[in-house]
């Protein structure tokens, strides 16, 4: 009887643990501050998302999404307005099959965003996963563009050693685009 209770308790404990872990999905991502983001990026730009296309890879083993971007304002990497870039990232939906990579940025056609990119312009990747895409919105009262914090859905950010645990990982308030542009260009020029 005692052995049966132990077995039942162990089975229940495993079932509860499995249930909790099944609902908790996230990628652990090293939180990067602005100097690290600028240093790792080959290109930084304000872009308009023109298209998002998902397809199976050549061996039909995984889904890959291509995100077409048009540069509005290049901040690093010699980008001029009108330049076309393509971001490639794992995951997406083809037919009734969806694959998801937690922490990967999501792009929507028609949106404007600030992106930090690594790699060649036609096969770029986003630096720091979701940290490398910052959505923009126009402030109603002033009409100026504001930069939002990265989407944290599906991502748990860990701090690098030596950083203060009390400091926020990301700025919680929207930041004026002009201020961030000045900071990024100053950091890019100092490298």
C-alpha cells in the first residue's frame, strides 16, 4: 500500500510538472544594451515592412520566413532611402503547418520599425532576436515618431554578468526616434 501511494504520488508530481512546463515556453536571450546592439549590427535602419513570405526550405524539413524591407532612413551600414533588404528567419506558416521560434521578432506588412541587422542585405538576420526590431508609432499630439521597446513575447531576457539587477532590461517608455538616432549614430561613429 505504501509503495502504491509513493508511485501514485510520483506519477502525479510528474504529471503536474509536465503540465506546467508545457505551458511555459520561451527562449532565453542575453539582454543587449544599445552599445552592444550597435556593435553587433552591420546595418541599422528605419524600415517599412513590404512583404512577409513563408515557405518550406529546399529539403522540406523546416519553414523559413523572408521579410522584405524598404529603407526609410539608414543609420549604419551605408543604407540609403529606398534600399531593399531581406531578413530571413526560421519559422512561419505554410498552409496549415506553423512553426514558431520563441523570441523571434514578428513582422507585419505595412508596419514601420527600427531594425538592427547582421549579414548580407539579401539574407540578413536580426541582432539579438526580438531585441533587434523596435516598432515605431507616430505620437498623436506632436506627430513625431516614437520607438517602442522590443516585443518580449516568447522571450526571457537574462542580464550579462556585472549589470545591476534593479535596472530595467529595456526602457519601458517610448523614446523619441530623433534622440535614439543621435545615440546610435554617435555609437556607430566611435567604433
